[in-house]
C-alpha cells in the first residue's frame, strides 16, 4: 500500500507516523530466518544478511522499510545507497553500514491475511507480536489525538524525513496508492527518470551531469533539468557504466535549447541519451516555472522504483 503526497489532514480519524528515508520492503518468515522483497518483487534477502538471520513467528508477513541510521539515529538514504548496490556485502561493509528493519504494518499473521482489518486493528496486532528486539528491528510509535502541525514540527526539529498520516479505519490496499495514507516530506526530495547524461567539456568520456525528466498526467516524460552535484568519483563511474548500457541515438524527450533565469543551455553535442527506465532520487530547493529543479543534488539510484512510481510534474 502506497501513500499519496499531499498536505497532512487533521482530525480524530487519523494517526501519524514518521516518514522513513529508506527502501520499502515486505518481510516474511522463511525457515530459520526471514525473506525480504522489494516493492517490485526483487529478493533482497542476500543483500541484508543481518536482517535475514532474524526469526519471525511462522506465517507472518510484515510491511516496513530498510533504513541505515546516521549517528543521530536518523534514516540516511545516502548511507543506505552504499548497501543497495551490493548483492554480497563484505564483512567490513556490514560493520560500517548496518541496517535496521523499521516495521509499520501487518499483512499476514499466522498465515491469515489481515488486509481487511482497519489500520487501528492492524497496529494493535503489530504491537502484540513476539518480534525480535535489538538494533536490527524496530516498531516505531504512531501518534493519535494530536494536531498534524505539532507532529510535523517535532519531526522537523529532529531533522527527520517527514510524516505519514494514516486513516484509522483504512484497509490495507496492497499494491495501490491510496489517499487513506498521506505523506508529507519536510526536506524536498523527488523521484526522477534519468533520460541521459552530459559529457564533461574537458573530457567527453566522463559524465558531468545527469539529464532528468518527470511525467505529465498522461505519463509522457518532460525535461526537468540536469543534476551535476552529489556524486562521488566512484558513483560517477558506476552510473556511466549503466548509462552506456542503455545508450540511445536520440532523446526520449524534447529538450529546451534556450536560456532561462535559472538555467543556461548545454551544447547538444555534449548530451548523450538513454532509454528511460533508470529511476533516481534527488534533493532540491524548489521547482522553476519551466518545471526544472533549482539546486538539485543527486541522492542515489532507486532500483526498487519504476516509471509508474513517479509523481506527475
């Protein structure tokens, strides 16, 4: 079940949870451990052996998010990015970037689907489960009978990602984006389609920036600017390998060539194109009237997301 971006609602019918900056996953008991799957069904179990070793009651399936926490205990997607691409993490990586499974819903218990129960009953069921304790699994509190502005202010003061409001009577709508869950991010971030890259002026075999696009209401992609910051040297090399595998002779979007208040045109001979499908996440200050991002910074690839997950511009 997916949340819809919007303004947080108020009233006695809503509960509020912290919005985590990680990778959404379902978790199910499997033999002597558990199995992790991404939103698109990919098996993540081998990537996170510290989670795979946890024991769950038989017949249990949970919904939650894999997060990497910084020194202040805040979820940090840039930190998690170091784990996402590693199918067999080294002992050093497991030690330097441990992950936590944050659980916030119950899909199945004792082999019985719980999706027909209202959210308040599923949360009560979750609170009563015999789950592992310790740093690898967490069931954060939710908040009721409180103003959304107060929750948002408290979350903002702690430097957290945002808030998700959930209607207490809402059923679990698997695989659907629902207005029964409303998400509000404090720090502006956005999922984007990568549709090309810009070659470096000094060395055209290097990548200087990624070309971004967002869909309109019909799903047609449109230019949303370029992002050239937030990359390490290693990230640039890894991205360039992926981009070259998807290279196309012509763009999948119309690219403006004129100068605006916020952007200057990139020479077309430096632009390279790829077939759409790679999804990334950026942080940014605001959107321009032309639909481009101001001061964007790359946060990482999102292999757990697809074009259908992008919010219309």
